C-alpha cells in the first residue's frame, strides 16, 4: 500500500539524517528490541523512493490531478532555480547527496532539507487515499440507491397487480436495509442481532440522526410494515401499502 510504504520511507529518511534522535524516539515508543526489528524492515530510501514516486504519481493523476504538479515540484529540480536554498531543495538533490556550503566551508543546505519535501509528498498521497475511499463510498451509495429504487418499483408493480401484502413486505425490507445502512454510515453499533424497524428507529433518534417528527413517521411506516408481514388479522389496504411505499421512498431521500 502506498501510504504504508510512504510511512516506511519517511522513517528511513529520518533515520538516515537524524540517526541518534530517531533511534531514541523509536526506543522510547517501542522499546529497544522492537526498535531494532523495525529498523531492519526499513527500505533504503535512495533505492526504494523512485518506485514509490512513480506509483504515487500514477495514482495522483487518476484521483487528484490538481495536486500532480505540486507533487512533481517537490521532486524535480526547478529549471528557474538560480541558487539552492533550504526552501527550494528538492528530493532529486537529496538522491544525489547534494550539500551546499559557503566559501568559508559553512554548510548552508544539507540533505536534511528534503525531509519536509517528502513529508508533503506523503501527505498528498494520503489525501489521495481519502479521496479514493470517499469515491468508493459515493459509488456504493449510488449503486445502493439505484437498487432500492428498483425494489420500490417492484413493490409498486406488485401493488398494481393487487398483491398488496407482498408489495408492503418488499417496501418494508427496503426501509429496514436503508436504516441499517444509515446507522452503519454514522458508525452506530446495533446491539441486537435481529433488530426490528422499531429498534433501528430508536437508535436513530437516540443518536440524534433523526428528530422526533421523523421518528414518528418511521414508527408509522414500521406499523404498516408489521401489518404486511403478519398474516394473522386483517389484511393491509392498498392505500396503506401505497403510503408505506411512498413513505419509504421519502425516507431514502431525506435520511442519510
């Protein structure tokens, strides 16, 4: 994974430039034995960076094209650069071991100047991963919404054919799936193994995802769903099932 490799490379470059401080930090955090094991797993920055850079650049061109030039500029030597300073030292300079000294031999810029440049590159790649996860979430939402719409269309067709109870059962399943998904998206745990619509509705209200008027509307839909699912007693009317289907469609669009 690019982000994990980026973290390893960041640690590797820190260790190369600040070995004493980096080892002390790791030892304090993990202990001497684990630190030694971590250091053994680190790549050589100079040999592993180019592959990471090429893969990261390809990913950015797909996911974050507006950050590509910024990413490249942290690596490539600027053509307009007239002098090398801490602020314009790039990773190409680091890979060549470039060090700038004054006429008196005083070091003006050394390879440690590449550390903030690489940190920024790694942050851009992390942003790309978040964008990717967000895109997957949006895609899942679109696919699921399309599926739910199709199931509600099927429920309407069943109702049209006078299969009111079956139509209501289908709508009830759609409503339950949606409420479960809303809770999952909000990272709300569902304690019961087989919760009812009422249980899901209570969780949504208690978590402040819905307000009391919305809770009441869903409670009414839950009652209609129960009427359709339980074969004992009176049959649901076509009007009741139509209300359940329309109410479910509205919940899909207004509660997320």
